[in-house]
């Protein structure tokens, strides 16, 4: 647009080049307004997307805890979270007090890059449900939040089990393993 304006003004009357300076200020002001609106819109869309994902994750975990793994709604939630409802699920539980809020957000970002997995803080436990990454990778990610000199992570690892019913069973496995790990230190 700027090149077209310059060419037109120079073709009509080169003496009016001062008008270009006035127009430059106007164009930059408009560009700034449009760019600002685009940035604000992107930030709002990202916030809404994040809130929706957190809600879906929580609903999915609650459906597994609530004995609704066989319900069609659980399968729909699994698909919405990029899980294969018929695939193999595994769960890790560890005490939720292991991580501060900012660490939890960083952990979730690292978890997303590791594969198909979600993390939800439920009551007193961090519950991680996953399909793709191996359990050792998830445990490593959990341990990264502990920092230098931190105590080892106490966690319960559920068995890898098929389907959504298997995911619910793996939650039970992980909770039982966590209880035993806590007792044994």
C-alpha cells in the first residue's frame, strides 16, 4: 500500500511529498490499532481454549473416578483430549503438594510435548493419565519440578491397561501403589 501511495503522489505532483509524511503517521496508527486488536483477540482465544481443555481434562478424570468409563460421554471426552478410547492407558499418582502452581503449569507444558497425556490435581493427588510416553518419561517430568536437592518423588504407577475401563483400573492401581510408596517412604 505504501509503495502505491508513493508512486501515485510522485506521479501526480512531486511537490506533495510532504503529504506522504502525514499519511505515514496515519497508516502506522491504523497498523498499530489492527495489530493490537489481533494480539488481544489471539490472547482471548488462547485463554478460552486453555480453559476449555482444563474443563475437559477434569470431566474426563471425574468420569473415570465416578465409574462412568463405559459411558459414551467418557469416550467423547477421551477423543476430545486426543486419546484413543480403545488404546492402552496408564496412570501415575503422586502427592499434589509436591508442586507449586507455577511448577504445575510448566509441568503441563512439558507433558503436552511428551505425548498424549493429561494431568489433573484431584483432592490431594496429582493424577497423570497417558498413552504415548513411557511411565519413566512421565516420572522424569514430575521429578524435574522438584529442583536441586529435592527429595525423590513418591509416586504410584498403575499398570498399562486397555480401554477406558482399563484407565479407571490403572487409577486404582496407581492409588494403591502410591499408598504403599508413602508407607515405605
